[in-house]
C-alpha cells in the first residue's frame, strides 16, 4: 500500500501506524504472521493459567491440608480474579498505554508471578508437616500456616494481575492486524476468533497433559518453572515481531465517556426532550445512527437553552468544549450499545459457574476413583484433556462442517449467530450437570459396596462442558467485540471475560451458601460422605431457569448495524456475528 492509500484510510478513521509512529505500510505489516506472533502471549497465558488451575485443588488439599470447600473457593477466587483483571487491563490500554505496551508489561508481570509460584511450591519451608490422613474426619493433619500461604497467594494474584492485561488486549491487538475495509483481510478476520481459540486450546491441552503430569509426578516447582520459561519465550516472540505489527493509538478511556453520558443524563433528568432527535448535540455528525432505545440517555445530548440548536455550528461547537457533560449523539449511542450487552452478559455467568466445577470438585472426585491404566496412574488434573479435546473438535468442525450446514439451513451468510452459539453452549452445560449428578451418585453407591469406579466415568461431563465452551467462548468473544462500539474493543473484551470471573466467584458464593445451609452435609472433606450430586443437580435446575431468561433477552436483541457510508440513499444494513 502506498502513502496515498494509507492517507485515505487515515481520513476514514482507520488509522494504523508502524512501530516508528509512521502510517503503516499495510503490505509489510499486519496479516496472519503478525497476528500469530501476538497470540503467542495468549498461548503462554493459557498454558500457565490452565496448568495452575486444573490441579491446584489437589495441591491445596493433598499438600497444604486445607479443607475441600475452602480449597475449591481458593481456586475459583483465583480464576475469578484472573478473569476480572482484564477490565483494568482494557481500561489502561484504551486510556493511556495502547494494547501493545499493555500486553508487554502485563506479560512481564505474569512471568514474574509464575517465578514466585515456582519458589513457593519448591521450598519445603512453605509446606506443613506431611500427613497421610487428609480425608479422615479426625482432622489429624496440620493445615498450612498463614505465612506458608502468603507467598502462594501473592504469586497467584500477581499472575492474575499480569494475565488480565494480556487477556484483555491480545484478541483486540490481533484483530487490529486485519483491515476490515480490505475484502481479503476482512474474510481472514472472520475466522480469526475461531482459530484464535483453537490455538489457545492446543496450549490448554499441553497444560493438562504434559504440565499436570510433571507437577504430579516430577514436582510442582518443575511444572511451574516450565510455565515461567514459556512466558519468557512468548515475550521474546512478541517483542521480536514488533516491526511487523500495526498499531492503533489509544483514544481515551471509554469508561470516561460512559461516566459523562450517565452523569449528563442524570443532571438533565428534569429537562424536556427536544421536539426531534435532530436537535440533539452532534446529530448531523454522528458516526452511529440514533436509536430510540434507552431514550432517557438522550438527555445527556440536550444543549442548554442559552445555546440552542438554532445557534451557528461554530458557537455550538465551542459551547460543547466548555461544557464536557454535554455529550454527543455518538457518545450516547455508544453507551446504549454497552447497555444492550448487559442482559447477555448476565445470563452467560452461570455457564462459567458450571465450568468451574471441572477445575475443583470434578478433579477432587477423580482422586477417589480408580485411575490405574496398567502400571500408570492417570493424573486427576489431566481429565481436562477431554474438555479441551472437545473444544478442539468443535472449533475444527465449526468452520468446515457446522457453519456451512447452518448456512444452508438458515440461509444466513454467517451460518449461526453469536447468540445462537451461546444458547447451544448453555444447553450443553445443563446436560453436563445432569450427567455429573448421575455419575457421582453411582460412584458413591459403588463405594458403599467397596467397588471403586473408573475415573474415566467422569469423561462425559468433561466432554459436555468442553463442547459447550467451544460454542460459548467463541460466541461471546465475537458478540462482545463486534457488538460493542469500535473504540471500546479492549473494554468489551474485559467485559466478556468478566462473565467468566463472575462465574467463578458465583461458584465460591454458592459453595459457601450450600455449605452453611446444609451444615456441611453436601460438601465434606471426605467426598464419600458428601452429597455432591445434590450440588450438581442444583446447578442443572439453575441452568434451566437461566437459559429461559437468556432466550427471552436473545430474541429481543437487535444486532448492531454496520459502519455505514453517508450517501444520497443513507442505506443501513444489519450485521450479525
């Protein structure tokens, strides 16, 4: 691309720069190579997070001698924080530092946290006295002290903070490498999210096989040390690819825009609506079409009486600059877009509450089951192999089989929409909890007859959750990025990841409430004396209620219109994910 073409793109608002700050030559930057180099950091993040979370509960119970319910909450709280931190990471990137610098700094912090975790799990002084009676009700074992847990917690939350900045910005920075105005690159970007998740799922598969095995049978320090080394390698790849990237400059915090609109609407709540929307501030120059939804927010764009819309445009412009709370129609409509995401955001939380059981109670269940394959003992944390295998299968079939088939059946160019994908995933989560309850009851019944059930009886529930995640994760990622305003891409990624966070936190809350309500009857240190199947059944019932609410909101959702060109016909076209 020559300079003139770049200049046209810049004037169209699609300004991208190279690492020297000049307008980017799109023939030498961006594309799949640049996107692949960027995604190396997300691959490292996934390897690290999955490698830690999938069998952390067995370390807490078996090595630190913590109660089962407390151990489960420690894991879910860590994962909840890890997926909530992207809100801060997205804010920092949008407001000040840009996506590239935020990813580099965040990856460095996460690598340091993983190094700390390596030390915390390698030092014998960080462990309580050894004990072989962890599961007996006599509480013979001495739990890890606060001092011993301090370094562990500091490590985990340092990793969570660093990972948040990576997770919030990698997908957005990767998609920046494709030009939506170029038909060839736009087509490539359609499959970017699918291949993005396929790639990081391969990393997850590596984590639950190789890393989990090393942690269980070689040593935690060795396993976590390998994760730290992977972080360092990913940083080197990310920084090494700098000349290949296309950069977008931060345009200011979208949270500030949201705050101004909400405050402006509240401050002018007593003012009457104008006769017509054209009298709102910035209507003629709006880059987003005005809508009647959430009409109360339109008051943020009402000009004061002393500066009516009859005044010259120059006067109105200077007035807007002097009164920052007089928002434009574009800003108001962007906030409306964010509000439209919230019902879907809320109804996706329960899926991740179900998912969290695969990292806590299901892993702990496995330690009570027959894990022998000849002389080999299958690691309980490696059961997630079947979860990620299902994800890889679904994401592979999605492009080659499911989408083309759906395209023929629905006559929709995209096959199935974002929300339809999410709905399918929610259905699988309900089925997984039903199966989980049945398997756990069978395990307990056989245990009373001194028969130990094979650990591979847990495979169906992992496979069902993995299949559901293959639909939900990709559907949510597309939905939150494509349905959010253009300038809020990082924040919308953080909003999406916060549903995962809320799912893990919700699991912690549910476990605590159930534990108190049943006086410890459903979830005990010894799962053979627990009623874990009741907990799973409760999640299945909640899932049925949740999907009904989701369908109601999904049917009412109207997809964002494409960026339109102002021409003589003012033609608008609907966009579906």
